[in-house]
């Protein structure tokens, strides 16, 4: 985000944050306590990673392991309605953000100040509070949490990965075995009790039960230990601020035995439209992360040893690609359709489907674990690094580490999980443990750092903002 705009927001907000209780675990199911999101600076510790998820998986769904055969099953369709957040003091020269709940006065120029109407811009980041069973919606302009939602009827879904579509709505996968969709704007919410008012969360301490919260649009049961979430771009109708996306789908996956199902869901209803069983895609934690390429095909990587998995959207045929180095954790797809696989001891691998070849990145001595990652508009890959805890910047074309932002700038950095880029180019890095959980916000241009606290053991690394999907669907540059 532009430093001047953020500074004005901070002057309004003050620099106060209410710190949460301390979390002593660096595991995937971290712990924390309740609080209110705020902005502040930090203090300093380091932690190591231990993924404690060992949930088994069973299925009643059919499927096939053949390279081109698909299976299909009906899915669960649930309803709930939408969230409303407002903003003030919008600079008319700034890009119009469409998921703030109101439409600021953007003039006649279309979706953004540069006149590029293909890039719908969204100003929220969605971060899962795994131990609380909730997801937080944070306004990336003000760095204030504007809503919090339970992600499963049980209120114990153990949410992790989030994915934001091109209209700003989020899909959240629960590791206890389900996926939910939450609307970004009140217009897409459902007035369940027909009282003419949308009942929805207005902040971190305003949690509404399933069936009362009218922004939760649907909830679909999946296999236990499900993880990845990846929206497709859908088909665009109209231009500029009136553009809508239809035929939008969402990919996810769940492990079973030594294999994993990959599912394609209807984005409007949550119904499972198709599925395919991918043999050998489970080494205990299944397909650990996923994303789409410019064709809306699904790409994901199996935890630790691989393989890299590619499922085609047209017919659900698939391929599995062995990793040259069996070290897989973080994952993303860049604007050129190349898959990036982060691993332990400094390993970072790039797969180019055009050449069908891997490149091992030059990490210049960094030997930590590469977790959640995302490419920005400049072709730089931002990575949450653990063991040697840091935010990393890698040039995607040269596959070379060009910057390490460590504890000297990220005061109190403890257990980074994921990195995501917002609409203004600011980099958000979730920290599962610091102050009970929160996120660093790093400004690449000015090197400024902010801290957004008040989360609970957040464990999210995926397309938390929708930037990655937009970058693939409408590449920058």
C-alpha cells in the first residue's frame, strides 16, 4: 500500500493493538486466545515447525484412478448471507475496492484509476483462526478486522487454507473435513429469516452461529484432512465496474489411503460437480496446497515427497509429476503458469509446464523452510520462511533469492505460515504465534513494517487476498 495512505489510516486508528495470549506451539493446529485486531510494532523470538496433523481419511464417494476418467457426485448446498464493511475518506485517485460493502465515489473511469477494467480490485485479506474454528476478514486499507465467521456448523472446523475469487468471496477449507463459502459484500448475502436485514458479523467479537450468520453462503462436507482451495476465474460478463463472473468453480482435495481425491465444486451452490482419484497423492497429509493456472486447471503438491499433481478442468484427466528433490511444503502458481514448490533446508523448485522441466532456485545460503508464497505484480515471489524465520523475496524469472527480511525488521517474528500480496502491493505474512497470532504487513517500496494482531493461532497460506488468482487470470506487465 502507498505509505502516505497507510500513514493517514494509522493516524486515524492510532498505533494500539490488544495483544492476545501467548501460543507455545509451532504446530499446524496452533493455539491462541481472543483479541481485537489492531496495528503495532513487535518484540523477538524464533520457533521451529512441527506439523501435527495425522487425521485419517475415509470416503463414501466414488472415483477413478485412470489418467482421464472422471467421477461425479452431488454436493451439499447451504445458504447464509453477506457481510458489510464501510470505508471513509477514500482518495478518488486510488483504485476502487469492490468488497468494502459500499461503493466509494470512483467517478466515471471504471474499476481502477489506471483505466484497466480487467483487474477487479479487492481490499480484504481472509485469515483462518484455526483453533477457534473461524476466519477473519481484515480490511487491508485500514488494517482493521471488520468481521469474523465460524467456518463449520460445529464451530470446530479447524480451518486453514483460504481462496478468494474475482468477486471477493472466500472459500475456506476445514481440516476436519468441509469447505465453506462466505460472501464479501452484503449484496450477495441471503436474508434467511426474511426480516429485511442482513444479520452478519461486524468484528472479531461478533460471532454468529451457523444458520444465523447470513454471509455464510454454503457449506459442503469433504474428507477429513482436506486442505487446498483454489477458485477458478469463471466466465466474465460485462466490463468495468459492471463485470460479473459466472460459471465459477472451486477446487479442493482430500486424502484417502495412499491416494487423494481432487474435487471440482460449483461455486454458487457448493455441489460437487466432479471428482477424480489421484493414486499416490497422499503421504499422510495429502495435497498440501493448490492453485490454478491460466487455463483454470488445478495444480497442487503432495506434502513432503510429492508428487506435483495437475488436473485438467475440461475432463478431469490428470498427471502426476515426480519432484527432483522430495521436499514439498509451500506452493503457488505464478502469472506464467509455472508451479513453485517450497521445501526444507532452503529448497525451492519451479516447474515450467511448457518445457516440462524443473529449476532449482538459488537461495544464496538460506536454509530454512519455504512455506506459503505468492507472486506480486513485479514478478517477485514472496515466501514465509521458517526455521530461519523471515520473509523472502525471489525473482521468478531468474529463480534467485534477492532479499531476506528478518528479525531486524520484523520484530518479534516467531512462526511464519503464509505470505500474500494485497491490491496495493503490500505483503502480508501470517505469524501463528507472535502475540497469540497476527500478521506482519511489509511495504516493499518503503521497507515499512506494521503488525496486525488480535488473531488466534492463525494458520493460513494460500490465496488469502485473491491477488494470485487475478495475477494468473490477468497477468501484470
